[in-house]
């Protein structure tokens, strides 16, 4: 089921939650700061998003992506150098792509 009236609002809230989590866990001034996690430029060896698909449709997936956008915002550090020494920054000011993996809840399939 898809609820288009709530989709945008939910994504805004998820993005705001990601921003709040970033301040809580990635700010060195926070008492809950997590050491040894790369927080400016996401390290895909440290971050893995598993998204439970419980029949809610794409709202859960989109909300997870919005949360990750707040947690790992665009950064000009997301730049690569090409073979011809040209530097290219990812679109949208260095948007960071954190892949999400869908997980199916098997208990619901067999009950």
C-alpha cells in the first residue's frame, strides 16, 4: 500500500532524524560521539543499510534513504580524480550514495 499524502512528510521527518543522529553521534563535542567512524565522507565498509520490507511499500525505503541523507549530507570531499587529473565532485554538491538492501521478513511469508 502507498500513502502519497504522508510520503513527503515522513521523508522530511526521516531526514531531520538523520540530522539529529549526526549531531548526537558524529559531533566530537557530543557525549555520545562514536570514535573511529568516518563521518564526513561515508565509508561503505563501515555503513550498511538493511531495509525491512514489511508490506508498507516504498515509503520505508524512501524514509531510510532520507534518514541516510541527513546522517551523511553532501560534501565537496566526495570528489574523485580522473585519469586526466580532472577532479569531479558528485552531483548535488557531493551527494553521498549509501546503498540500501531490502530484507524480506520470512516469518510473515510462512504464517
